[in-house]
C-alpha cells in the first residue's frame, strides 16, 4: 500500500510538470533512417515556440516581454539540440522546475538560475552559452518579480 502511494505521488508530480519537461524531451529524437536528413531547424523552431508559449502561459499574472521569452527559448533549445547526447528525464525535470518556478514567481530567482546553470553544464553546453542563457533567464525573472535584492530604504529620510 505504501508503495502504491509513492507511485501515485510520483505520477502526480510528473504530470503536474509534464508540459515543459515533455517539450524538452522532444529533442531526444531517434536517429534518422539511413539516407534521411537529420533533424531540421524547422522542428527546433517548433519546439522553441512551444516552450515559449508554455512559459508565457505559466506567467499569467505578470508577463515578461514575449521577445525576451522567445529569445531565451530559442537559445536554450539550440544549445540543448547541439549536443550529441539525449536529455535525461532528471535533467528535463530540473529544467522544468527552474523555468516553472521562475515563471510563476516562486522562490528566489538566483536559486533557480543556479539550478539552470548546473543542468546546462551537466548537459555539456559550453560555458559561454550557459552564461548567456542564465543571464536571459535572470532578466525574465526580474521582469516577473523584480530584483531579488531590494535596496534597503532609509527610515530617517
């Protein structure tokens, strides 16, 4: 019975974050048949647009500029698609957690940015691209929540 409860809890957790996670796992295309062309940029474009739409949907109350989200999505998808190894479910789940939490305004943005940085690095993305993507991510977070560090107001002024 305890095992069943754990499975139901795990399934519920997976289904709740399925949208971004499943979108990122679409990059794990099986190798093309012999003589067929590799994955085309059009399909990567569709995946990045789908991710951007999912992100904008999560940010219902306070929406960041669509162009910023689209650029982040395109850069993230192209960085991940450029790797020769598939994205694991654990990595996709980490991306999902970081992106979903920031878009919903949950938690500190710098914690989610660090999770994104670790996951991108674990996927084998070059450090310069990782930094660029994380910078875009923090700009999106600032648009949604404002800066993590608010200046202290002087009570005596």
